[in-house]
C-alpha cells in the first residue's frame, strides 16, 4: 500500500523577481518559477525512495491553485546594485531506488549559475555518499569525487538547477530554485 505522505514525483524549477518591495520581489520570483499559485510548505532535503523526476509542465498539470505543496527551496535576495546572487537545488539519486537520496539547497553571493550548479550538485552527492559508505579524503577534488562516486556504483544520477541575477539600484532582486513534490 502506498503512503499518501511520501511523494511519488518531483520537478525542479527556478525564477527571478524584481520589485521595490522585498516581499513583492519574492512573489515575482515565485511567478517566474510558475509556483506562486500554491501554498508552499518548505521541507528538509530528503529525496523519497522511488520518487521520479518529471518535467515541470507535467507536474503543474497535476496540481490545483491553492493546493498545499511541499518543496525544498533555496532563496537569495539583495537590494545592492550590481550584487550577484544565486539560489540552487542539487539532487543526488541512489542506484538502489528503494533507498532515499538527497536534495541540497545552496544560496550564495558572487557565483554564476554554473558555479552554483556545481556546488549544489556536489553537496547533494556528498550527503548521499556519506550514508552510502563512500569514503574519500577531504582534499579530494570535484572531478576525483565524481569519479569515486561513479566507480562506487551507488549513485546513479546527480543534477542541479540554479538561478542567478545581478541586483539593480532602487529595487529588491530575489532568486529562487525549488524541488516541488507531487503527492
């Protein structure tokens, strides 16, 4: 029997918003990410066993406005002119789909989307590796870690989604990235 509280699907999304009001900037970022019409409940970073990553269009088609939706969200905001901000979600899925994986949240200043993607993906894989018994030295480079994870055969997929933006004088800039669960 399936548990109604364990999500079966998830999609990744991102957005950016700008407004003179901080809250309105966040709302604009949610709209850009196409999730403003839901009541979002932020949860911690476990990727449920057996959960499937689906395209955002499929996920949105299964949801109703006003629905309570669980998500892992990263958010960054600034009102500083020319300040580079980023928000990222990383995902690491174990080969054994009966086991849980990890979703990481990362928010930063001064990182491009590509840099934030790499960091968030690495962080999710690192968290999964620690429960899978994959060991490596703390000085191991990203490329070496990726090779160790690949050779272990215990991590089947890693990915990330990031949104970055540069702050503009006189208004708030907000970036978000989210993993949105479908019940």
